[in-house]
C-alpha cells in the first residue's frame, strides 16, 4: 500500500507542478481503505502505510505534508512546526488519537520531526483517500486531477491541484 500511495502522490506532485516549500494536504479514512464505513474501523497500521508513502513522495519533492484530522478535531491538520512558522498557521492544542483525529493524523503526529496541529491551511494540492472532504484546505481555485489509479484499497481516491484565479474579461491575456 505504501508504494501505491507514494506513486499516486508523486504523480499528483508532478502534474500539479509543486515547488519546494509548497504544501500537499492529505486526508484519509483507513476504515474506507479496509472496506468499512468511514470512522468505524480505524487502523493505525493502515495509517502508517499511507503515511510512509506520502512522506516518501513529499520528501523527494521537498514539499510540506499537511495531514487532516477527522471531524472530531474539526478537521485540524498535523504539520511540521517549520511549515506552521513559515506560513503563519494558527496552532491549536491537541494530540490526534485513533478515535479523535484518525489513524493517518495519529501516525503523522508520531512520525514527523516537530509535529504541531493547526486549525486550517491553504494547500497547493491535495489527496483525499476515502472522501474525507479536504477541499476546505485547498487554495482557490481547485482543479481535479485524474490518474489511472482510482482507489487505495477499497477507498475512493480524489486528487486536486490548485491554480491562481483567472480574472479579467474578453481583453484579458493568460499564459
């Protein structure tokens, strides 16, 4: 599973054109990956596998990973403290747990060098495994990305990149 997640993340990072220091947000339902209803069968083992793949790709591309917690923590995010400092993100006081934060966020909090939890973020691209609704953490304008891989385990896979808004009218010129 880690290899499949790393592959998907690399493909998204390539398509999205993220630069070093940009942010990739990830949301994941390990329950959905296991073929269960979201929030009913959290698995730290699956979360660790997904995290391994995400970290492999984000470290290779030198982008920050932001891992979304579940709705029990208001979809707060686990990030490296350095990313929170650079982007001026508002930190909150909580430690994700399996049933309050989710397996991926718990794994991220344990694995990152200096993890902190922040209330929100505006990421440059996103991976949503199991329809966890990461859209609130993407910069406008979000653009769907389609890859050949449609699922991770039994979970539906949704990918997005962002782009600056196209403003102007009929006289506007875009690159």
